[in-house]
């Protein structure tokens, strides 16, 4: 089944070993960016350096349109025959936003709320980065529907770190 595995950084090694994803997206602040894990094809590893902020003035490298475009372009090259691993530091904000962006692109226009609801049901702790979602909404021409859906599901349950979450691309 096509699926995205969303994890904190601490779970990456185990997910790579246990699930054998074909593609990986790392979303970390530039100063904490990791190298591609040994044995994983570098061309299938997107490394996105941004701080987890929603106010442009609050961080050194806030999410911007280029980040959203990079995530979309990379995910469009994924066949979904094997899982994709998407992770950030805690598996709560940047990785959930990237997963939401990929879902919205794959599911097509009009499925923004279904994608947001699927994330909330599987990850009560999810709190997708609103600024990254806003940029993707503009890239995909969703006229604010992605932003509205993320606002509608509200803030996630407060946790120090998320857990490994499987998000299927079908049957939401």
C-alpha cells in the first residue's frame, strides 16, 4: 500500500531498517541538517533546511515558497511503490506539513479537508507548520483551502516528540 511514514529524527534509523523506504525527506534547521544515511541513495533524499517558525521575522530560515516547491517536485518523482519517510526534529510540525502537502498534491483539488482529517486521526500530536502549508497552498492554487483545513483541525496534543505514524495515500 502506498504510504508516508512520518517520524521524529530519533526514529529514522529504525524506520529505514524496518520499512525500507525508497525516498526520504529531511526537514531540519540548517545548523542541524543531517547527512544522507549510509547506504541510502543521496538522489532519493531531499534535505530541506528551514527553521520551524510561522513568523517570517522569528527565524533565521523560515519556510518559504522554494521549500514548498522543492517538496512538491521531489514527491512527484516518488512512484509510491515503497514507502516515503518524512521526518523533522520531533515529527510534529515540519514533517506533518510536508506530508500534508504531498497528500494534497496526490489526492487532488477538493481533498484538502480529507487530507488534514486523515493526519489528525492518525497523529493526534500533529501541528503542521502553517507557513509551509501557506506557501504550498499558493503553489498548488488552492485559494486558502489548505490553510483553512489545517486551522480547522486545530493544534495537536502537546508532546515532546511524535511517534512513527503511517499515512496511507489511499482510503483516507
